[in-house]
C-alpha cells in the first residue's frame, strides 16, 4: 500500500534544515519545540530512515536528509502554489517596500518568494536607500512599508530585531591591520559617524579609503581588501568576512531594524507582507 508523506512534517523538516535548529524553526513555524521534534521523529519513522545527525553539535543532515531536502522544498512549493491559486482570493495591485541596501540579504529573498506564492498577482516594488531618505519617502506616502536601521524607534515603528554592528573586511584580508585604518562607508551611511567615533575613542588612526554614495562601490572596495566597513551582524554578503573580535578594533553599538507601516497598508495583503518581514528579520 502506498505511503503518503505528511506535508506538515516536511515543512518542519525544511524549517529545521534552513534555520539551523529546532529552536529557530519553532519560532519560524509558530510551534513549540516539542511539536517540531515530534514531527521530525514521525517523518523519520514513516520513511524508516534517519534524516538528522543527532551526534553533531549543531544540526546536520544525514545523506538521506540532504536528498529529501531537495524533494521537500519542491513539494512544499507546489503545495503552497496549489492552495494559493485554488482557494485564495485573487488579490491584485502593488506593495512598495523601502529598505537600506545593506539589510536586503539574507531576509528579503525568502520574503519575496513566499509572498509571490501567497499573492501571485500582487507586485512588490523594492526601493533601496538610506534610512534618512526612506523616512522622508515614507512621510510623503511613497512607500507602504519601510525598514530602517536606527539607534531607537520612533512613534509608529516596530523593532523587529536588535543586533550588534560588527567590522567586516575581505575574506582572508589584512586591511584591518593597517594604520591608519582605511574605512569604506557611503557618505550618508548611518553607521559611519559611530564607527569613526569608536576608533577615535580607542586611539586608532583612520582615513577614508573611498568617498562614494554608491553601495556597490563600497562593497567593491572592501572585497578588494582596500578598506573595512561596519554592518549589522548577519547581513553581510558572501564576499565579505567578519573581522575577528580579537583584532584590536573597538566594539560597536547595537542597532535596531525597525518596521514602519503606512496608514493605507491594511488588509490581508499588507498583513501578509508585514508578517513575512517580521518572521524573516527575527531569524537573523
């Protein structure tokens, strides 16, 4: 007799694999840790194979688990697409989300992917700029939602996560050893003044290695090992590497990632977008 895979258990398995643990997966799925663990156990018992290597310190998939993960993702995508198209209301329109360039990854791609499944006829437009300009755009009603990086949070805002700023350089690079320390920040970067002040207080000489309003120019400078920069922990692209804490560079302050929703950002579509943004940024 054919056996059927439990889609709920598959969703828990994929969440554990992608978030790196049962704890984060339970928060992502809005389930208890014990419920997620039971679903994993049930899936293994149903298939008669081990999917998780429980002898490892962190979550690691067995070879069978790695193979199942590929199938599970495709099955869940197809399941979600069927549900959305066959039972969902055919919403149409556009949502505009503004956010700084340096917090696009890794949260926004899965937000866009999931939103497209839930609301396939709603277009999402991303507007990337620095926090000060985003707030001006938001005040003029040019964005439905904005994400900001700030020390605090203003009235109407919601803090999604608070993380430390950390120093980044090129993978295997040595620019962080140079004195004066060469810095790479956009002229309007909200982190720039704080990083310079921290270096001054630590007695570390510095100079700007590039003057630009272009984020790609800053990224190119850092990845070429011609300077260092500061970013929120967990948001740097793959071509940058966190500089070790014992490097002698000063610790930097913590930074909030805030969400602001416009007065017209209401209804199921807007609530769906807000929920996805909360979910993904709280996983950082």
